């Protein structure tokens, strides 16, 4: 036998490629050329790809108090992930470490496999990581439309020289940004209030406006901090529907902090629970919420 497993002296077929019993060329991996990889091989390749977001060993202390203590979590491409916990569990502090508002005392954050731990919030946003806040931070005296335009990426018109030397380019960029803003206003059902001052919106509409502003950045991943807080049930359903649609059609992944467990459980596929600065459970939402440690952390054993 030769080193390649055929009888000595046997020649390869014309073209030098091995063939299957049916005569089809066989690749080096043993399957007919052009045939798709097996489901197992595809899953293995997916596992080899880095997660979209990975937080590893995050620590943040204020004085002697560790608000975040060795927190780790991952988010895959296009995944809907939830983070829950009682008040003071460290959820928003963990968000601030991931988004760059706070620097960790230890640990790292990667986005698409790249270390972004020391990048500024704006640099992270340019790479596709954006966040909203627990309390909306709209520009109250600007219109809803202008709030979206203010969040758009930097354009040539922001430099005085371009206004005079490249007026066509400035007008084209402004028209493009205006069209994007109109698209998100319609998508979020805010077109009817686009010319109102943002300060006049309801609590739920302000949450939608927050989402619209981060959408102007064309993000890959959005961190939502309590999007359902202070929002009526109808708007909770609308916000949830918009999140699902953005995930399905735009491929945007979400990490959502929320106290409304029922609404969150219906929305996400992966759930993390924090307590006293640490992750105490993770996995399928229904299984996690049935965990004894989680039930003990919430209301003495009743969720």
C-alpha cells in the first residue's frame, strides 16, 4: 500500500483527484467537492468563532465595596441576552464597564475578538457597541427629529472649512442622515411627534427615542438599561416588538437589564442573574428563574 492508502502503482484518475464510488471528485476532507459541510462541522466552525461580546473577570470597587466582583458573560452574534438582579446587584455598573463609562479595576472586554477594555465610550460606539440609560437623556428643548440627528456620526458639515469648501458633500451627507432619521422615526412610531420638543414625550416614547438615537450609530450590539421601567404595558409590547424586529432584520444583538421578569423572559434566549456584584446563574431563562439560588435572591425564594 502507498502512504496515501491505495495499492502500490495505482494511479489517481485523470486530473489527479480522488473520486467517490459514484465517480464524484472527493475533497481532501473526504466529501464530494461542492457538497456542503456536515451540520457537525458547521457547528464546530461556529464554536470556533469568537463571541460578539465577551466580558471576563470584571471587577470594580468603590472604596472597600466591590460593586462588580469577577463578572463574566458572553453574547453571541444576533443574540438576545438578559441580565437581572435586585437593586444594588451591580448590573448598571457592569454595563458602565462594558460601555466604557467606567474603567475596570481588573478584567477585560472584547468586541468581535478585539480588546476594547481601554477604549473610550465614543470609540466603542464607532466599533458598533452602543448603550441606553436607565433614565432617558434626551435633549429636552430639541425636537424628536433633531435628537436623532444630533446622535448621528460626525459629518463633514461639522467643520467650518468643509461648509465653505465642500458644500455639495456637506449637503449630500446631511440629506443621507436625514433620510436615516426619518426611517427610524417611522420604525419606532415616532413620526407623528417628530416636531415636538423631546421633553414633552411620555416615558415610553422617551425610551423609544433613546433606542432611535443609538440606531443612528448603526450598532452591532445595543446595551439597554431597563427599557420597560415606568412604561405602560402597551408600550412594553411595542418596545419588545421593535427589539425582536431589529434583531431579526438588522442582525443587532441586545443585552437587556430589566426588572420586569415576565416581559424579559419572553424576549431573550440567554439570561444572567447577578447578586451582590457576582453572576450566580446563567442559561435558559425559564431554567434560570427556577434555580433555588435565584429564587432566594429574589423575595426570599418566590419569583
